[in-house]
C-alpha cells in the first residue's frame, strides 16, 4: 500500500525543506511532534497536508480558467 514508491519518496523529500522553510507547515509539524507524534509520522502528515493544499490550488486555478 501507500501508492507509487517514486511519488511517495518525492513527496517525502519535498516535505523536509517545506517543514524548515514554510511557516504553516513548520507550525503544523511542530504541533504534531509536541503532542507526541513521532517525527516520521509527523512528516507523513505534512505530506498529506501538502497534497491537500496542492489539490485545492489546482481546483481554484481550474475554476478561474473556466470562469474566464
């Protein structure tokens, strides 16, 4: 399970600098680890949040295109 290995690895390694440099994702990661989540589990949660954000941005971008 877990999807395609290449995609999963790419998202995991994209999440690491995102945690360091993106304030929203850094705060999310910090909150999870402070509440007892192991680091790797928190990184995967950041990956899922990144996918959610990306999907929303894609949805909104396509809505703008369709609205003209």
